[in-house]
């Protein structure tokens, strides 16, 4: 099987955040530009809002098969690096090589 490029979107919830963890996450939000920093990338991007309830992690992976488990591992590693607990991780995988692109027809 040939390698494909996948966009993996992992969603979950923060769990049992302490006041220090909340302050740290909110401080991290201060320098965050959603349009610049929240897209799919090979490095991965963790996004959340000031409510600190739900989060999403977006990453681009190249693999032979559906990389949902790899996406879940990458998301949990990013969250562990922040020192926060989480629950309910779910991954949605899109195969970019299989996407159909509808191009507009020219008039005339």
C-alpha cells in the first residue's frame, strides 16, 4: 500500500484542572493567533478557548494506513507536555490523497 497524507483531528476534554494549570493554559492563549497557529501541520497544533473545557489537536501525518492511533498518541504527548489531564480523546482522519476537488466550471 502506498503512503498517503492524512489530516488527523483529535478532540477531547480537559479533566480536573488545578488553578495553576488553568492559569498556565490561559497565559499560553495570550500569544496565540488562531489564524496563524491553529492549522493542520506536521508539528501539530493544540487549540482551546478560554473556557478550558474542550480542546482539539490538528496534525498532518504520512502513513501506509489510517493513522488515527498515531494522531491520538501525538495529541496525548502534547497534552502531557503541558502537564494537564484529559479525557474522551476521539480522532477523525481525512485522507488528503483521496479527496475529490470540485473545480468551478467556466462560463461561456
